[in-house]
């Protein structure tokens, strides 16, 4: 009899605790956000991803009436930033604003510090056409003449990427193989340091966001030869795509998107997604994003999640085809 009473008491306590926990979680979700939100960025200040994160931070601060601050955590091809978010509490207060490189770490490492499955897609902010450009002193005018020069001077021309194993590295290897040329890879810790060495003539060519390169192309300091995107960039209507230049396999583009730690309540993810897409779809904000060289999209968590799955398969094939590894 005593045993039955004790068992009943334990059961009641467990039920009460569960109800209390569920009630607390429901209150926390309904009050979200009740404190500052952090946007973790894997790139250095000044680049397109950092700029977009700061635009979003300002708009979300107004929307939520809570401070939304940007923290730059560079290094390891974006892995440091992604790991920080993947290990954060899944409560919506720590988010990752990142590029396509977040897909690649668990493909390039045998034991990465995070897995893509540790992150939950929140919203796609923009499509990111990537350009291939050369220093203005290089005697080439288009992709065809660059390939011809590279073939006459094998392994003397170089290219800058924003890190080994990043999208820029993979794109460059894909281009080099299909063009039948050999270029020296010079990896950097971010897009801006890579660009500075292209401008200084220390590296022959480089890969980066449209907006980052366009401003220097307008000043005749860089010559943009092609855009890695299915269609021409709206900011560079006179620059051909790789497809148009004879490289149909170069048909992918990157993106900028927001992730939360996996396990973040769906209601909070949906709330964040609505706020982000609402901001991105505003004309004034869309124009500011476009000025960075990225094309504003504003896709919700479901649509973005589908693109993440599709693009991961694309990058997995490219990485396997070109035998790229970081281990």
C-alpha cells in the first residue's frame, strides 16, 4: 500500500514538473525576445556578409525593441562562427549570419567541430553571385584570353580565395580543371584581405562578391571577367556568366542566410524568419543589400531549408570530384 502511494506521488511530481517546464517554455516563447540577440558573423568587418548582418541587426533592433548586436568570429573557413552558434543555447538569442561555406565543413573534415545538422535554417537573405577578377595590369580582356595566358605560363598565375575549402576555392578548382590550366592557390582568412593583395598586384586574380569587386572595377583597378551564377548579375549586366563564356558546369551561386542552433523552438524560428524576410523585402533595405553586390531574396525557413539541402548535395559532388580535403 505504501509502495503504491509513493509511486503515485512520484508520478504526480513528474507530471507537475513537466507541466511547469512546458508552461515556462511557453511563457519564454511568448515573451521572445526578452533580452539582446547576437548575430555571429564568420567574416571580417567591411565585407558583404558583415554589412548585411549589420543591416539586419539595425532592423531587428527596431522590430523587437531589443538590441541586436553583431559579433565577428573569423577563421577556419567560417567554422569558428558556426561552431559557436551550434553550441549555443537553442533559444533564439544566438544566430549565425553566414555564406554557403557553412555547408562545406562537414564535407571537408573527417571530424569537424560542428555538423550542418547542428544548425536550423531560419531565413535566406540574398543570392550571392561570385565574380572572377584580375588585376588591371594583367594583359587579358576576357576569360578566353586569361585561359590562353595561363596555358602559356603554367603555374605562374595565381588566384586569391577567402580560405582553403571555401566556395571560392572550389569554384576556382572547378574552373581550372575544365579550362585545362594550373593556377597557384593563395588562401586568405577573408574576402577583404584577399582583395587587397589582388589590388596590390601580389596575386594575379581573385574571387569574391559582386559588390566587393564592382567598386574597384568601376575605378579601373580590377577587371571582372565572369560571374558564377545561372544568370548575369543585375549590378554587372555587361559581364558574362561562366556559362556564357563556355563553362556550363559553373552554374551555381552562393547565398547569405541566417541559422539558429538546432532545437530552437519552431515558434521562435518562425518569428525570426518573419521579421527577417519582412525587412529584406522592404524596398529600401533591398536596395542596401543590393549595394553590397548581393541580390535580396527574403525566403522563409522552409524554402531556405530546401535550398540548403539541394546546395549541400551540389557541393558534396564538387568536393568529391576535385578531391578537396582539409584533413
